[in-house]
C-alpha cells in the first residue's frame, strides 16, 4: 500500500523532493512519485532527476505549459484519476508552484490528507502567482513543515492551528549540502576560468514581462558587466521576452548560458563573487553558500535570508541595484550565518514525524 504520494512539477520542486523521497525510503515509508510535467524540457526537468538521483516518477501527467488557469486545471483533471487508483494515505506537495496547489486541492476534496513542505512563507504580495498558491495550499493542508520560524507567525495569522505546524529546516539545503562536493567547477561550465564574476537569474513575470522594466534591468546589468563579468543562465520565459521585445543587443556582452543542471548551477554560484536574482530558492542557496545575494524584488517570502543570511533586497530600481553592487565591490557584501536547522537533516525530521503521524492519519477524512 502506498502511504505517501509525492508530487513534483517544476524546476524548483525537484531539489526539494529529492531528499524527501530518500528519507521516506530510509525510514521505510512506502512512497510513490508523481511528476505533473509542468516543466518538461530536458534542461528544466529530466537533468535534475539524473543529477539528484530522484527515482523515475511512478506517474507522469505531461501537462506542459499554458496559462495559469489552463495549467492548474490540467494538473487537477489528470491528477484525480491517479489519486483514485493509488489511494495513498496522504499527498505530499512542496513549494509554491501551480502543480502544488493543483494537487493539494484535488487531494483535499477527495478527503485525502495533504502534507505541505515549505509551508508558511509569505511575501504579502498577491501579485505573485506563487503567493496565491502558498496561501491556498496552507489553508487546505493537514500537516505543515516550515523552513524558518517566521512562517509559524504567518500561519497563525491566517488561523492555522500551530499543532499542525512543525519547524524542520530546509530540505532544499539538504540537497545543497549533499551535492556540494559533486558540484561542477565553474571553469568547466564557463569553458574558461574567470577570476571573478557575478551570476544573474531572472524570470519573475514582474521583472521580465514588461518591456520597459526588462530593458532598464538589462541596462544596469550591462553597467555591472563592464566592471564584473555577468553570467546569465537564461530561463525560457526571459529568453522569449528578450527576443519578443527586441532587447537581444542588451545581452550581447553578457556570458549567456542555457538553463543549467543542478550541479552546474551549484558550482557556478559557489564560485561567484556575487549573485543577482529574482528567484526564491536562490536567496536561500546563496545564504547557505555564504555568497552575497542581491535580490531584484521589493519583497521576500524568505526573511531569514535578510536577517541571518547574505541577502539584500534591491528591487528593480537601477539606482538601488547600482548602489548595492558598488557596496559589494567595496566591502565584499554581507557575510551572514547559516539559519537554524539548515543543517542537511530537514528531510529526515520530516520522515520521522510522518512515521508517527501516518498511522494516526490512516483512513480517508470524511469528505
Ligand atoms: C514556474 C513557477 C515559479 C518557478 C519557476 C522556475 C508557477 C506559478 N511558477 O514559473 O514559481 O520559480 O517555474 O522556473 O508555478 N517553459 C519551457 N520549458 C519548460 C518549462 C517552461 O520552455 O520546461 C516555458 C513555458 O512554455 C513558458 C515559460 O517557460 O513560456 C514559463 O514557464 P512556466 O512553468 O509557465 O512558469 P515559470 O515562469 O517557469
């Protein structure tokens, strides 16, 4: 009998589900893995399974791209019959992507328990699709695992019983520690040894979907590149928009790479002088690596990276980005320390809790 049906769908899910699957296997919890296919390119998906030793998915929904409504609806439609045939005791979802809310919603309505890993993070910015996914997933989850203590206060504010919440640390950082020694040296990924460089990642709709915002960002990145070479692994959404808006000339002088595999990206970040990003996960990974991070957003759902880590919020304003960059060049950037429980054992804490929780949660909830 399958006890836990684990769900992964998009790139940022894969590094979170890998240690969870390993810990469930190690503690003897019967689990299956379902891939929704939200991300489907080899570079955005398959490579991560190989790099991280994630077992081949037991189920693949192959939903592909679409508007948020289409993508979420397709996952829901295709997930329901799988859930009905597998009949797990619980569905485990990670993070905040469309696949997360889609599968959680189907499970909750079928009376199947929902476990949310990386619960309670809040940017308080409802313009972010991920924020909607986080709030809704947490509301319908039975067991919520959090990465930092601020998440508990967020959940309590939304009326969630703290008895259902457990602080376990960060499973994505489990993956980082587990793979650090295998990380590909940056000179190999770059094809040349750069004495110092910055890594940029950019894909948030708020930064890349508006031509003027994207152009202004690329201009200031161009200025930075004149001082410190900028390496840009280019997300498909961003690549498409740069071409559509006629901005290709603005990235000519940067070192452009395709979306990278996990071990390449890890090595590239580890060896960087600075990371500029609008990703959620990279704010945490740079904190764990001790590399200064300038986050090109006005808010973060991961405040511990600001208080304890190496992260600084700079938004999309060119003057603020320039000033923060100058500061890193003069003083080396924020040193930071490793947040509590980001120790490589988060997934094992989850598995141990589930060992006790699953027998009590047995039986389908009254729908
Ligand atoms: C999604 C997640 C976001 C995460 C990001 C990481 C949601 C709401 N957003 O955003 O939280 O940080 O993934 O990448 O779930 N595409 C490809 N190949 C792929 C996947 C996508 O070419 O394998 C293209 C799509 O056709 C689309 C664009 O990339 O044009 C965006 O993909 P999509 O999954 O819709 O959203 P992301 O912006 O990647």
